[in-house]
């Protein structure tokens, strides 16, 4: 580790001595065109960005603005020959030209001198290999470490990103979303690169872990003179952790400069719109006479830990440990807490998609002991919208088929005309043109896909909807639109929501009542304004304080 760090420091000192004012990364007149058949799409147009040694630079903008294409261009990871660079495009890293560089050259740079953290860790990690094997492979490939040394280094890396070394033998599916993202960060930092490209690195993380990861990256900048290039839609991250920011729209950089200047006096109207795009408003209170939709008492979900040849149960993981809550018609109950706190497990148990002990009643009817067939009639009343709108939509079905699938299952609107009318009506209700219903998921943006997922849930006209991180993968402008849409739909149909999120600003904008969870337990609960204004638990105070520091 020390020899690698010393080598990095020597390289940096030599680079500084030789180039002085020259940046570590110099992107100049970058143009990227995607060519498929006769179609030509200019994804990036005349983009110039510099990243200095040890600096933190951000690229912000909405989906489709060209942020990720720019980042992938640096790593030369764009699909060839579909992606083509403009003739004047140049990407120089420590003085070395990367555009047109050989694969042999890039193999020596990727993962070694430039690390990258991707947005979705579950698709970036190999589901068949343990955490130890995946991080260790990077160390053995680039540094020639033996298995023992690689394991020690892997354990150290995990500890540095906040994961216990006893998770070395864990597989990706055994980790929470936040833990998987931390594994990706550990892997990217394994060879102590000079530049770390972070593509939405904190999207899947709760606010306390966001703060921990960002503080870790800040420390690494100081210790190793590490340069950071953030690709993000999280403006609070940019404001608190970046020296310079470049705002992209339609493949172009439309504003750039020192972060403080851009945030205090944005010049471009698009930048002004971005900075004003946080979810606004407050949740509406349920009516005084609103009926109770869901009531849960002392819900427990314990997973057995088995060991030995006979696989005897020696202990339990208490994912949910005695949680009680009530959701009324027209009310949103927000559930917040760190990754692994039990939020999603609680939601799945309330929907009877996860076995649980305790009492669960829906519209005064006990559903605790009911089997799948008995619950089928209730499924149309209880729906869920998941975090990843692309992963939850079948890519082989059209939008009309996806939305209408639930109608088929429950035998509703069996006539073609009636079915078409229901699908058209619900698409209009979520703000989409019904004429798009014969298109496929890949043809839509992230925000549009989430609207489709909401339409799929609402087509059955449910009374209770679980929203599991429905805005975390979306741009901030789209987040605000989805929050407004959810609030309007709730008021129109008196829907009850269980809203799970790590974004406390969104929770505050949508939730009437908040439950704070940690390690499967409720540490605090109450009306939203009381929780945010006068938190009683030290953990809740830390969560809220992290909002401003993340």
C-alpha cells in the first residue's frame, strides 16, 4: 500500500514539476456521435472540461444531457464502432492522449490510474462472486498481490468505506443497496488512482452514509492528492464538496465556473431552474374522518443464522423487530433510516410478500395468516412502485401490455375496448400521452418510466400504495414533478401511501407522519414537522444534520 502511494505521489510531483499549470485531465472540443444505420445522434458537442490535480470537479444536468457519455469517453468505454469521436476531440490524462489509444494502453490506465464508480452497483458486481474475490481480483491484476495480501488489503478497504471485514465472503445479493455501492467504491479505490470518476456515487445511499462516503473521498483527496470527477444530479453534493461545476444540457456545457459563483449567481436560465428544482410544498393531512386502511402491530421479521453440519439455528438477524404503524386514507407515512435498517423488509411484510409475525390488518380485516390464494383479491387494493423503474418494467412488453397485465390477472376490463379505455385513462392521469402506449420501456427517460410504473399500480384503482425509493434514481427536476404528481393523485383518490426513502427533503415534502428506523427498530416517530423541527432521538438528529452536510 505504501509503495503504491509513494509511487502515486512521485508521479504527481513529477507531473506538477513538468507541467505546473497543466491539468491532470484535459477534455477539449469533445464530440461524440452515435451512429446506428442511417441515424446519427450527437450526444456530446464541443465539450471542454479541465480537472486539476487533487481537485473535485462536477458535471451536472438532467438525464440525456451527455454527462455519463462524457465520463465513459474518458475511460474509452463507449461502444465501438457505434460511438464515434469528432476529429478535433481530445482527452489528455497526465499529458497522454486517450482518444484513439490502444486497448493495451487503456488497460494500464483503467482501474489503475483512473478508477470509476458506476451508478448501479447490482449490475456492476458479479452476482456469482464474493466481495473478497471481486476486490481481490483487481489487486492481483494490477499489483500482483498474492491471495493472503490481497485479502488483508480487501478487508482494510472495506473497513475504510464502512463495511465490516466479516462481509468478505458475502455475495452482492446479501448486501443492501448502500453496502453494494460502498463495495464498488472500495474496488475503485483499491489501486489508489490519481483520478476517480464517480457516476452518481451516492444515489443509492442514505444521507448518513452519503456523508460518510463523501467525507472519505475528501480525506483521500488530501492524503493522496486524488482528483475527483463527479457525474451527479445531487446539487447539495456539488455545493458542499466540489471546487468547480460544469452544467450540461443537450450535450453542451451551458455554464461553468467556481461552484460558489455558479450557486450564488447562476447566469443561464437552465442552471437557475436546476437550482430551484427541489421538491416543494408540504403533505396534506388526512381528513378527520378518514378510515384506517392499514394497521400493523408488533411486526417481526427474523432471519435465522444457521451453522454446523446439521445447520442448526444459532441466532437470528432481526430485520424488523416489533414495528407498529397505521396508515389512513389520504395519508402518507414516511419510513426513513440507513441502508439495512429494515425499511423495505417492513414494506414487503405489510404487503404479505415476506413472511412475518405480528398482526397486520387491511380495512379492519386480518391478513396475517392468509395464504396467497386468499390474498389475491386484496392484491388489487395494495400496490407497490419500486425504486428502479427500468428494472421493474418488462423490456419485451409494450407499455399497454405492462399496464394492462394487472387487469388480466384480476379479470378486470376483459373487453378490448374497456381495457384500452382504462390504460388510456391512467396514462393521462400520470401526465403521459396515451399514444405512446405501444412503445417499449427503453424508449423512455427515467422519469417517464417511473410515471409508467405508477400508472401500472394505479390502473387497478388501489387504496394503498407502497412507494419504495420512487425518486432516488431520478434527476432533481423530475423528482419534483413525481412528488407533485403523487400528491395530486393522493388528493384525487384519497390514496394511502407508505413512502420509503433516504432523501429526507422528499420525505418532508410528501409525508404527513414519519417513522425513523434503525437496525429493525423504530427509534422515533411522529408528525413530520415535529420530527424535522424537534427531533428527540440522537440518531434522528444525526440524520437531519446529515442533510446539510452530504
